[in-house]
């Protein structure tokens, strides 16, 4: 549960929820669900508490009751900052969303920002920035230098740290204000701004120069349908410029699929087809382990592609890159 959602406002309810959490951590989710239900009798308007109850019921194997709890979350928190709609989709109770709610992603990374670098790199063995920057260097060849680069979903700047020595002007965009604050403190970027990249970049930059590198390290895995993102990238990338990104790898028969981690995985044929349709030529796709998740190794696709000149999608892509407006967050 997010730190900002730990309290129900009722001391006894909070105490019961704490005991429920200990029961769940000790391997007794059914007992945890029972005690959490008692807490919610005292604090029925506690959206975070209902979300926690749904998780206990899911772990106990009662998916019907879990789905009811997640529906209650959506009633109490319609912006879905908890991602309850994603859980309902995985349970087969609603349509599969093409992307998570912006409020959910923003809250997730705001809560994670203070420990992000340590947790991701040291504990989960996250290696995308190193691997992707090495692929960019290989694609650029002897001329490993860029006048302008755009880091989509820049986070705390882990990829920016690797690419900064080779870039004259570096822009970063992220949905999370917490992540942007961490990136700003590192002093890596010439410009930083908040944006939900599904809807483009802030209109204040609509006349920006095209970039000769657009990157998205460990970002596209939070989206299912990738076409809007590739169209945005096409509108931002200069002819012969590079696009570099990572994804979690699905099977070749998979276009995109929501996972229990609430991230998406994608199939390589789907990625290749969309890149071609949006004006990019694949340079290289590598299948690599990108991090750990518990005892599991997460396989990924690391991709570099080049923006082609004169393709049929160029005019539409350029318009897409210039005219989208940033999203407004609620809640």
C-alpha cells in the first residue's frame, strides 16, 4: 500500500489492518482478508483498504470476492490511482485496457521515487540503461554524438546519465513529479517537463527542433498498444535519427498482454510491424535479461531503429508530434 494511503483515519481500523498485513506476510491471506474486512466495517470509505482486501482475497483464491473489492475501490476512487481496473481486467471482469490510468502510474512512481535508483539497480539488477546506451553507441558508429536527444519517461535519469556525455541538448519528460524532482537534482537535463506521452509532449515545445535521438528506457512496458507512442516518436525524430527503447518480451504470437505485475509484454513481430508502419527501419533487436522480479529473470526486447525519409506516415507523424496536449491529472 502506498505510504500516503496507510491510514484509514480510524485508529482501531488501522490497527486491524496492520495485523491483517502481518497475517498476509506470514502466509495466511484468508485470515488477513477476514481481519481486513473487520477494519473496513469501521472505515467503509477507505479506498486503499479495499484495494488491500482485494489482494488478500486474490491470494486466498477467492476471485469473486476480490473482484467485488476492486469494484468498491473504483467506486470510492474513480480516477483509479490504485490500478483496480487493471486487476479486474486480469480477473476477466472487464475489457483489457490499452494502458493503465495516468493517475495510477504517476502515484506508483511518486511513491517509488525516493528509493528508485537503489531498489531497481542494486536489488533488481536493472541493466537497461547500460545495455541500451551501448546499442545506441553501436548504431551511431564512430560519430557517437547527438545535437539533441529526448528521453521519454526519463524517471530519475538513469539513462540520461549514460547518454549525457554524448548529447549537446538533452530533454526529459515523465509523468511523475517525484521522478522529475530526482532527475532535476542530478543536473543532467537541459529541459525537464511533465507529460503523459500517450498524449504527446507539452504544447510549449510544439515548435521544437527534431531530435537525432529519441529514447524510452523501461517505459513502453507500461503501455499495451504502442502505435500512439511510435507515432509520437516519429514526429519527434529527425530523418536518419535514432529511436531506442526497451520492452518486456512476449511470445511471437503476442501483440501485447497485461501481466500480473501490471506491466505489459509485447511480441517482436508486432513491434517490427508497427515500427515499419510508423516510418522506422529496425537496426537491431536484442533479447536480453533486463532485471529480476523476485526469483524470476525478466526477458526483454532492446531495440534500436532509424527514422526513414519520405515514408507515407511522415506528415501524419509530424503533426502528431506537434499538436498533442499534456494530460491533466486529477485526484
